[in-house]
């Protein structure tokens, strides 16, 4: 999926080079980009549910982790989140952010908009300074219900790894039809209330740090005009062992090109 977390005590289920997150609440953990993050996983605790099957996903390949348990209910998410926030308040350790992430694509939960409403209310009650973030692969932003829910959160973080359709098929491996033009058009509808997250890496036939990929991607960034761009690289072992990290120098160069285009950008190594 989209997460790149490390640190603190989280009872993750490790399977070879992958991690499966508890559900519906996990952490807090330390995010490279977001700070102390309390995770909200709207997918089952025993497997992965995602509309992508990325070759770099820390949760592994979809077929290797098919869940048997159901999705957590709206009531369960709210009750578990409130209990964890009450505990954090009592311990004097408030989160910087409440992050929807975990074992797949959070917006695929049928009650996603309602759960966003519950989460915002609980945030306001227990930790009003915390931000609410959603890490999404963008595949469902054509849905008006999903788009309206994402407009309500503080950090609407959407993935766009490239603007090359063949690269997306090879690396992100979307389920069903993936219309890149529609995704970009839907991103523009957020009118700047969007943070775009892009992973850069190396591998046989999938290196995307060259100008061949960066230049057209940057032109699309200019057309979307997000509030921020996050560029990052591999943080954990990947299910495809042939992949490797982009260098600090490569990420810095890409970051500087984004900033030169007038868009705030941060790089995570």
C-alpha cells in the first residue's frame, strides 16, 4: 500500500518481507512524513484488500494474503478509536495525526464517508490539534461520496507514481481498468486540497528516477497544483526482491524541480 512507518511498539504480523497491520486501530507509530501517527486500518487484520497489487508494497502481494475475516464495522472502528484516544489522553501522549492506512485501500470500505465523520468528531473531542490523514491509491476518487469525504480531512494524500500507463500496469498493477486521464482529472477537482505521494525506485525495467519519467510527471503536477508533493523511496523489504532504493541525491534533485515549479515538496529517504 502507501504506508512507510517505523518505530514504537506495534504488534504487526510479519510474514517474510511483509507486514500485516492490526485492525481497526494500530500504533501509534512514527511516520517519516507525518509524525506520531495513530493508524486506522479499515481492512481485515488477517490479510490485504487493495485495488492495487504494487510490487513494492510492504503488505506483500494480494494473492499471498487473502483475508478470511470481515471488514471492521463502522461501530467497531469508532469504539476502538475512542478507547485508544482515551488511553492516550490519560498517558499524556497525544497523536500528531490520525492516519487511515494499513492493509490495503481505505476508501474501498463501504462506510468510509461515515467513518470519516466519526473520526473527525472523535478527533475534535480528544485531540483537536491532531490532523486527520488518508493515504489512498486514488483508484476510487471518481466516486462523489469518496471525494466529498476526502475534502473534509486535513491531509488528503493521493498516490500517483508516474504518468506512464504502462509503468502503472507493471508496478502498481491495478485491478480492472485503470484510466490515468480520469484519475488526473479527478485530482484537479480537489482544487488544491490534495497532497500527491510518489515513490521513486530502481529495478529491472521499473527505474523511474530518469527524466523520461520525471519530466512528464512534473508537468502533470503543475496542472494539478497540489498543496504539496511527497517524494519518497522504499523503506522496507519488498515482495519483489529485485527492487532497490532511489538515492538521496536523486530524490533531492526531483524535490528541487518540484519546488522550482512553485509547489512545496518534501523528500523522505
